[in-house]
C-alpha cells in the first residue's frame, strides 16, 4: 500500500505536474514553429536535410567538429571514397590554406 502524501507534499506534486504539463505544451508549440520554419526554407528551395546538418554542426564544439571531420575524411579515404586524406588541418582548410 502506498502512503498518502501529506498536504504539503500533495501541493508540491501538483505544482510539479502542472509545471511539467506547461513545459510539454510549450515544447509542442516550439516543435510546430520549427516545422513551419523548415517548411518555409524548403519552399524557398533550401534543402532541409542539409539545413538540419548545419544546425547540428553549429551546436558542436569547434574541436569536436574538427576531430569528426578528420575521422570522416580518413574513413572515406580508407573506403576509396575520397582521393586521399587531407594533408591540411581542418582549421587551415577553414582559412583556405591548400595542401600544396
């Protein structure tokens, strides 16, 4: 048998439930807003899959992103899907330095 919450605990519980429900509603609203923004971008000819990738990349730490890019470059080369691993460090690529 579960103990009945006291008056104070009952009110705290109601408060948490109410706050969670409000946040869930806000989350649904935000999700709908995001969906509309992506639809607008798509209507103007932007590729939404690429746009989502750009958003994901912008959230990453710069060093983490560079490390992932280097690993991707290495894996693609190992699979014969790229000419050769870049001899230029990712940060130099961003500045436009060539591997010559």
